């Protein structure tokens, strides 16, 4: 799999910075706090990210997020391992029912979970 499978790298966007979860980075439960606060997170600058029906590149594309987008992560789950601007991870961020983006394209400021695990 290549990065072009997930984004269009020919696009550019200004640098943006995602907010920290309430309580700062040392908070005991950042995932619960971030979800409760309704925080949004920036996509990697210069990328238009594909939203997929499930947590992997084998799932169909639902839509394409424009460069400079910010997303709210409702929950996260493990799926296909993907490499992107923010590293390699198997975490996928659910932004709406049946809509997932690889966490490797989202500036969360963390290499771990920042939202509750998806259930069901």
C-alpha cells in the first residue's frame, strides 16, 4: 500500500496545530476528556484524506476530506496498519457512523488513543 492510496499529496495546506486535551498531555484519561470536550484535530498539511467505510484500505471510499480539514474523533479502533505523515499505526478514527480515517494522517499529538474505543 502506498500513501497515495490514502491521500492526494499534490495538494498543499497551511500548517495547523491541534489543541491539547483538557488537563494537558499528562491527564490521566486523555481519550475520555478529548471525546467529552468535542475537540477537533487537524489533518496532515498538504493532504486530502480518504474516508473509508471501515478501518482499512480494503474498505470502499465514502468521501474525500479537503486539505486543511479538521475532524472530531468519536471513537477509535484497531485495523489495518498504515504509514502516513504522523507515523505508522493501526489506529483508525471514526468521524461518523461508517466513516473512518487512518490516525497516521491526523495530528492528535499522541501515538495512542485520544478517544474511546469503538464498540459494536
